[in-house]
C-alpha cells in the first residue's frame, strides 16, 4: 500500500473511474452494511468459529483539534479501533466498538502507512481470552512497529481490555512506509505476521536478503502458546522479555530456518538468525490470507518500479527481493529511464510469483482472499485481489497450473479483503470509508 499527499484527489478520480467502467465489469459492489459508517477501514478479520460476526479494523485518525499534516512526526492520532459486526445472518446486523488502542509506553502513530494495521483473535479465545494486534507507535520519538497480545474483558461481551497489553515484538522502523502489518492464525494454530522491508525505495536499508538482521522483509511464524518442545527465540533488541529474560512466545520447532547456517550464499553466525522467519525476500506483503479450503497462503507483494506480484507463500520460501521484482531482475534505475527494461529473471533458488502485472494496470497491490462462497459463480474458487492505486479489482483463476487474471470491478483505495462468514461473500475494505461486498452484477 502506498499513501501519497494527493490521495484525496486520487480517491475522487478513482470513484469517477469506477462509475465510468461499471458496464465493463463482471460483478458489482454494494455497501455491505448500508447503515454503518467506518473511519479508514484497513482490514477485515474473522471471529474464529463464528458464522455470525466479523471485525473491521480502523487505521486511526488525527486527534480532534490537531490540524497538523498527518506526515508530521509525532503528530497526535486517535488510537485505531476495532468494530465488531454481529448478527450477519439476520436482516439487521449491529456494529459495536470493541477496542481502541491506547499504548502505555509510547505514542500511537497513524501517519502515512502506519497505524492500527492488523488484528487476529486466538482460535481458542473462548478459553484464553487472547487477541493479537499489529500497530505503529513512537517510543522516545522513534517509530516502531509492534505485535502485542491483549486480553478480553472478563465482565462484558466480547470487548478487548486496552490496559491488558503485553508487547511481544517492538521493531525499530527506519522509515514510515512498507510496514506489512497483517497477521493471521494459520491452519496449524500458529500466528503468522507480515513485515515490510523497512521502507524507502529500492531497499536502502538492505533488509531483503537477510534472515539474521531485524523483523523485516518477511512473514514470520511464532507460537504464542509456547507449546512443549518449541524453543525460545534468539535474543534481539526487538523481542520483549520478562524480568528473567524470557520471551513471551516461542518458535515452532519446524520453522524452516531454525537450524540455518547460511542464506543466499552467506554464512550465518549461530544465535543471530531470526528463527521466527517463515518466508523471506518480500518487499512489502500488504495483505496475505489462507485459503479456507486448501490452507494455501496467498500474498500480495508491493513492487518498486515496474511490477506488482501475487505469491503463494511456502515454508522456507525466498521470494527474491531485492534481487528480483516480480518475474524480472530488479533495476532500481528503471523508473528514471537510465536503463532498458529488465529481462525476465533466470531460474534460481527464488520462489517465483504465480502472477505479476505492470504499471499499465496499477502500482500498489492489495492482497486478497480466495472466494469459497457459491453465490457468485464467476469468481467461485478464484483468488480476488486489488490494486490500491488504480482501483482495479481482479480475480485470479488456476487453469490447470496456469494462473489467469481478469479485471472484475473497480473501487477506490482498496486496503483489505475478508469474508462474510454467514454466506461466503467476499468483503472489500476501502480507506475511502466503506466496506462493500462483491455481488452478482
């Protein structure tokens, strides 16, 4: 996801495009909850085991009375919120605010691509009362990206206690963009977390090719339950520990880099590896999801100069950033025209994306979800994703091992996807302030 100063004008333009192109699309979009309003909805998250409720995550707004530019470092922002929509199987669903962030040891920051970016409810929440969040904050004026555990209130219906925070990871962030920020429990019960490459352009902090630096450029996999046999993470300034130096999570014993001694041809010193790493070489995995039928993990990885990509992530996969962009050798000077268009990358040890698209279609992919509902045959079984910049929404179908993409609709500033668990409909969140559903045209 890229947010620029001209976003307001861009949204207006894309809304116009969406209307103009309506006759050329194969599905329609309609308000999912017509009577409800949302503030910068950035993600959609399920309530495990429920067919009656879903969560909408709101990124966070400037505080009342603060007219400063959102980009100003240290500006005041209202903590992002979680809205619970319940009664989905009825004709009158209800919205209720169940959480607002209020960090105790820092200042919430929602400028640019920062903010409240991810929310996941533990599959066993009914017993352990745990939820997990990914958000941005400033500690002593320095930007951090944080993964924390919170507990549900014991005296109210589903409501998160904002004072119950236990930080797990607080990563110092060198720039405000490329934060990843998605998190989901996988079919195996472990928590998966996407983190961008630290920001800037062209990987200036050189994080893309390393698994022994910080929590960047990867999807990480951790055990928040600390199951027997799973080891502790290696020490790192970002890993929060208790008074005895013990981390608040462990590392699954089958994580792919647990015993790694080299990576991309470089030797690794024992004890320095981020053993939490599950898939690496990702520039900015802006939204990933697990197919509810097959368990496959799909991700949209935002490109740099020329190509956006869709990946199926696998354990131990290296997706090549910053050596490759999409299926092509990465050339940082392409955008300035100082070199010719890059050729296709040669076959290598890197995992190749299942799909890429160029600047004629968009400039910032938003990863989506696999449609397993049956109400819209045109997209049944397809992976549905979007481009934040152009407003295009696509379906991606596996045709006997060859993935074929088709534009199916348009909307503005699409930031995330989810499912309506009551009927399998694909839901679409837009920073324009709307949550829509894909319906038959």
